[in-house]
């Protein structure tokens, strides 16, 4: 019992620090929690000090993967903003339809769906929410809508980062990851029949939702059908491509007024439809279209480029003494193995992680396309650098914590917690699994970090009680996504963007309801998978 209490303590302390009144920021709370885990490993679990330091080094280096993706996403976001492309896209989306439900679905659902697939990390709310407020929707209601809408695509957000990187510590095969993605997509697909409607209810009346339900359903399916189908053979771009297809179809449906009640034009209507030329739209959308194209080309195995970007054939190697053995592959995979003489290792796929390719590449192509001046280019990179400082510290703390929680073999805190949960719930664990994932996203601010933190616990429980490992990890992935609705970091971010003050508690009390419903749908679906 003492071991269980001490193993749980870091997680409980982390939750307390981040949810108490005047909560501790994640960039402080997570490093402090990592320090607490290290202390427990040394003084109670008596884990070898060398192994602890090896995991600290590996955890710190592992943060390079997600932070480079975040940097790439922010870099593109700042380029789109400063070049005027973002403003052009906003004017275009605003001018498609006067129908309020259509505007909410096109911008709050389909457009945000695509942006989540491309970059994730809070970018959808940062782009979509201000557009909706600009159309006259109330900021507080828009914030809640954005949080709830941005849940279905999250498991495959930022080119599948929560899936392929979130479960990277578990030693899973590519086929197992694909199966997790398939089951995750199935659960999200079913939940999507309910979630957009619940999100719309924050802004629209039940009458408006009922009258425009055919459009809502068609817009939802236009994203989720290709999303589900793509997930059957790839876990990196279901959200990105599904969102792009859904956005195109939703715009077409709105222009043809399919499934929408006609909105009468009145003289006091302060919403004017803005005409944007096709040339302007195409130019503004070029970076996003290029991003999608490069991702597809580099992720389809049959084209052969993926194998080139992941070629592990060693090009050079060197011994770094006690630190370990360093090597670089022909595809620029940087690897540090035998860290401090242990079996702990780290690797970074420079060409395959979507940072240099496609984010940086697209930005470099876009600079001459939009004729950006040197001062603007400097501003793009400067703003990106300033924005990734705190997330970098947060991720280092999170990944060190995760590595240390998994250290120690049979006596590792993760295994102790997993065994306790499995003894408590047995085969009924599948009904609570998604909520553990949501808890991880709630305090960490990221579905990826949630999967990194709780993936090993979920895996241990599944193995112990005899539940399908891939199903339980799919539920964890869904939980991490639905946790976005109540995630403190996301709530603060969208509130800050929209100028909302001191409403975090109000928002959580309302978004927790669709999150609970989401978890129930996931639990029911798990019995059929």
C-alpha cells in the first residue's frame, strides 16, 4: 500500500498544483513533479542512480521531437498571419453564408478540423475562434464551442503526433499503432454524431439546430467519413486530409444552401458578405495545400519517399565516452544509445518528424511567394522562438517525469499503479480507461503528453487483466482528445485570445458535460470493438 501511495503521489501533486486556485503553470509544475519522481526513485524505490540520470538525459533529448513540431507549426502560423494569408482566408470563410449554423460548422468544425490535423497544439482555437467572434458571435460561447468541437480530430492532430509519438515509449510495432489508430477513429466517428450538436448548443438554439440539422449532419460526415477511412491505413493524416475534404464539401453545401433554412436579408444585418477573388483564395491557401501535399507524398509507403526519410542505415558513428554511443543514419536519424552504459537510448528522425519537412520547407517556399521583406521574415522567426520557450520547459519536465515513472522494471511506479488499477476494476477497466486519458490532458494541456504519461499504465492494466492492448490504448487516445474540452491550458489560451477574463471555472463546469458524454460513448463502443 505504501508503494502505491508513493507511486501515485507525483500524479496527485501535479493535479493539485495545476488545478488549485492560482494554479502553478505547467512549465513549473511538470519539472517539479519530475524532481519529486526522481527523489522517490532514489530514496524509496532505490533505483540505480546511473539509470535515473540516463533517463533524465533521454527524457530531455526526447523533448526535441514535439518542440520541433510545435516550432514548425507556430512558424507557419506566424508566416500566414504576417503575410496576410490568414486575413484573406478569414474574409473568404466569413463570406460563404449568412446562415449562423453554417458559419459555425464551416469555421468552428471543418476548418478547425483541418488546422488541428496540420498543426494542433491549440492552433485551431487561435485561428477559428477569432473569426467567429469577428462574425458577431459572443466570445464566451465561442470559446466553449471551440473547445468542444476541437476534440474529434485531436488523436490525429499535428500529423498524428499524439498517436505515433504519444505511444513511442511502449515498444509497439507499426501494425499495433495502426490498429490503435483504426479503433480510435471508429470511436471518434460514432461520437461525432453527438459532439458537434452539443458544441453548437453553446451558441445556437435547439430550434436553429433542428432546422439546420441536415447540413450539420452532412458537414460532420464530410470530415469524419474520410477521416475514418484514412485511419484504416495511416495514423498520421486522417484529421488533416479529412478536414480538408470536409471543409471543401461543407463550403459547397453551404453555397448550394443544402440542408439549411434560408436566412432573410434584413437592412439592419451588420454582417456583410465579403467577396474574395479565386486568385486571392488560392494564393492564401497555397501554404496549407502544399503542406497537405508534402505530408501525403512523404507518408505513403508505396511512393518510396517514406523509406528514404526513415532509412536507419548508419552513415557515421562516434563514441562519446561515458555519455554513450552517437550515430547518424543516411536519413539524418540522430541516435544516442547505451546512455551512461545502460540500455536507455534516444533517437530523432530529422527528416521524418514534421518540423523541417514540411513546416520549415513550406515556410521557406512561402517567403518569396508572398514577397515577405527581411524584417517580416525576422519577425516570423523571432516570434516563434519566443513562443516555444515555455512549452519546451514544460515538455522536458513531462518527458523526464514519464521516463522516471517507467524506470525500475517490476518496481517502477507506472507498473505499481497499473497493477493496483487492474486489481480494483479488473476487466471493467475499459469503462474508465478514456477518463484516465482525459485526466492526463486536463492537467498536462496535451493529448500527446497524456498518452506519454498514462500510455504505460493503460498498457500494464490491459496486459494484467487480459483486455486487448490496442483497444485500451485507443480508449486512452480518445480520452486524451476529449480531455481538450476541460484542459486548463487550452481554456486559458482561447480565453486570452478572445479577451475573456476569470471565466475558467465557468467554462469547465459546462464543457465537462459533453466530455462525460464522450467518455460514455467511448465506453459503450469499446464493448463492440
